C-alpha cells in the first residue's frame, strides 16, 4: 500500500504519491476508494491529465453513472480541447479575467448531489463522489489568504451533538433539490425526494448528518417555507459551532475527491478580475 500523509482532521489525507491517475493499477484504484470511504476527503497531487483522461479514470474506478453527460455537447473553440470532455464541467474563468466566474454558486455551504434528487430509482444515500482537478489555481482568495476549498465532517458533526438533539434529528427527514438548480423559495419547485437528516453510510455504517443545501425543507414544514428556512439555518449554525472546518489549500495539479455522504463543502471567493482559475469537476455515483 502507498503511504498516506495524515492531517489533524481525518479529512484531506494525501494518497497515491507518485501515481498517475490515468494509469492506475486495480490495487491502486481500490486503495483510493478505501481511503475515500475512510477519510471522506482525499487528495492526489501533481497530476497532469486531460479532461478526457479524467472521465476515463472515473468510469474505470467508480462507474458510468456521471451527471452532466450529454452526447450532444460540443467543444468550445475558445477553450483548450484538453479541458473539455463529456460529463466534465469547467469551473472558474477559463476564457480569461471576468467579474462572473463559473461556479460562484458553490461559495455557499452544501452537499453535492446534483441530479440525485431528480433521478428516478436513485436513492439520496447513493455514494456520490465529486472530483475537482485544479489545473490553474489563484495564489490567494479575496482576503489575501491561500486559495482553499472548505469541508465539514458531517459524521463528526453528528457525534458532537448532545444525545437529545441526535434523537430528535433521527426522527426527521428533509425534501431535497439539487443546490445548483434551486434558489427559489417556492415549495412547488422543490422535488419530493426525501432523505433522513441522520443517514447511515453505505460502506462504513457510520451515522452522519445530511443537510443538502439551504433549499432543503423539513418534512412537516412544506407549507411553512420561512419556518423551514429558519430550521435549516439554525441546525447548520449548530453544526458550524461544534465542527472544525478542514481547509484544503490548493496547489496546481491537485485532484481532490470527496464523498458527499460524509461531508459538506464550499468554495472560497477569489478575485476573478485579477486571477485566473481553471478547475475540472466531475461527479459520479459509485457502482459499489
């Protein structure tokens, strides 16, 4: 097994040092997945691969169920072909400096589940993995600090709640919608896909909180959107109070993987009029 570098948090361990993701052995692929389920967030550094190679790696390691796949997608002539492939999104400002970088919505805390709520036959507890490849990274955020992506360990968050609060939440569920597509407070726009607030991880069997995004509505509050919003915000404030934030400091060539059944995350704002950022994002449901 390849040695891993541990951090204070269980999140964010470095794996597969010296490996090329476009040419992993079956043993290395298995090691990556085992580390991901154990740690929730893992990083592979010093990668130099294309968007197509990222997609091929994803299919081989996790499976074919990728959201965002479209056979009709055409290449953008203003962006390098190496950055474009079916199922791979380009976040940031690949065409140059701008006031409106792609992916700005991700600067708010959320779980990624993309198309899971709207996909028939796919339960909300599916092992949905996101990989984000930092091709070009800003040197700093808007506060002059290193450019990061932040994560919350929702298993630790659950364990840090008092027993009475745990019991209360274990009796509750929420309606969820994909965070990037649902900014409306109109309850009619929210898909009726329900998931328990306290869920059990399919691989590890550990209990953790699943909050989705601030568009989630607790069952029983469907007709009281303001109350539902306050409930989510109060619960998330409690999570923030009791859960340390893990911040991944980006280096060019990093590919960070996270298991959305275990963590929430957010990007951090950067000045897109001053710095260029190119990140390739791909989400996939693990085939098991």
